[in-house]
C-alpha cells in the first residue's frame, strides 16, 4: 500500500486553525493512491511521526525528515517550516495536525472579484517569471519578492520548493505551477498555487512577517524595481508505504 499525504501550514490554505501567530490555517492534500488503514498501529506511527517532526524540525533550521513503524504501516515524514514564525510556533503547527483529509494534487485559490489593474498584469507576469526562475538557485530554494508598481502600490510574491528536491526538479516544479498561473489565475490581485513539492503566492500586501534580502536578489522589471527576498513556507509531507 502506498500513500502520499501532503499537509500545508500556511495562512492562505483552508480553514483549520494552528494558532502560530498570523500563520493560522492548515490544509491537506493526498495522492489518488489507496488510503492507509486507520489501524491502531498506523495511528500510533502517525502520532510518533508528528511528534518527532514537531520536536526536531524547529531545532534543525526548520527542516527535518523522520520515519516510524515497519511494513505496510511504515511512514516517512518531511517537515519544513516558514522562517518568519518562531521555533515554538513551528512546533505548535506540526503538533496541531491530527487529521488529514482532501485529495487534490494541486490547489489554486484566488478572489474572483479582486482583479489586477490591466497596466500591472504584464509586470506581474514578468515578476512571477523572475521569482520562478531564480528561486531554485537560492540556498534553501525559497524566496519572497516585492514589485513596486508606482501609483498602484506594491505586490508581494513568494515561491518555495521542499528541500528534498534537486535545483533542477525545483525549477521544473515551479514552471509547472507557473503554467497554472498563466492559464487559471492571470489578472487576479491575490492568489496561491499549492503543489506537493512547490508553491507560489502573490498578494497586494506583505503577508510574511519579515524580509531578508537574498544575495544578488534584485532585478528590474521595466520600469519598476523588483527586489528578491527570502522567506519560509511551512510544509509537512508524510509518505506511507
């Protein structure tokens, strides 16, 4: 039996609270393969896995892998936390995951009534292209970006890959999400696109708690400045084999 469970800790996905400062919501995604049984052994393994990730993830730079159980109920876990939350909040979010539900491979969310100014759309596309193309080369394969669009204010973006990916796989994953953005999102002022291994965010306000400039992280999207900075999304993967 094989199953992939993808749990995302993010302010912008679904509605279950995890109470970690402003990163309050949790969500989940799983593959279309068979679900694991709810046996007591599996439940014990799942609980042990979450406890291990919660205890070790925050003290290992927000990234940790672990495993629990044996045979059909063995679980492999990967945790990655956003850098703008504290270690305590990172642990609290992981500990709060007690039930996983939902089975979409990707999720694109946006506000249908919140359209971008047509003058900004092309700049937003260049901005997102730059974010996608430069994120894989960052040390931890994540960045935030700020786009100054003059009288229209600023736009804030973030791209992130899980650290188990190679840089080339991160690039391919984000390129796939970029296609979703171009085909499904386009001119929205705020949107998120989530996947198993990478995600994209775009907002008309600063949604992360702090910014740290990435080395060499400033480029221009004519005629406005695009400044690339770094931030963490928080993710947990559980792979049941």
